C-alpha cells in the first residue's frame, strides 16, 4: 500500500483521531500531575488560557494531537502492510 492509498482510507484517519485524542488526555493529565501535584483542572487550564493564550493553547493541542496521531497511525498501518506482505 502506497502512502496516498494509506491516507485515503477512512480507517487511517479514525486511527489518527483516536490516537491523537488519547495522547492529549494522557499528556495533559501527566503534565498536570507533575506541575500541580494532583488533579487541579481549573488551575491547569486557567494558566494556559488566560491573557489571550487560548488560541495558542488550542492550536498547540490540535497540532500536537495531529502529529502524534499521524505518526503512530502511519507506523501501525505500515507495519500491518509489511506483515501482510510476508504472509
């Protein structure tokens, strides 16, 4: 399966979406635990979105989720392709 064929599959983009969302949840929770020592959702999100930083926060989160999801999904689909080619 070539790159264009892979990214034209609906399953690939579903994987990108779910892996990206999962990454954001884990990343934000771990960051919050390290920075605040517990689950302090209000302080975590207030600090990151106050003083006009809301757009930057959302854009950064979306970009990070897409990058992680795309890279991992690509690796999974490529690995599946190689396993199928062997059999």
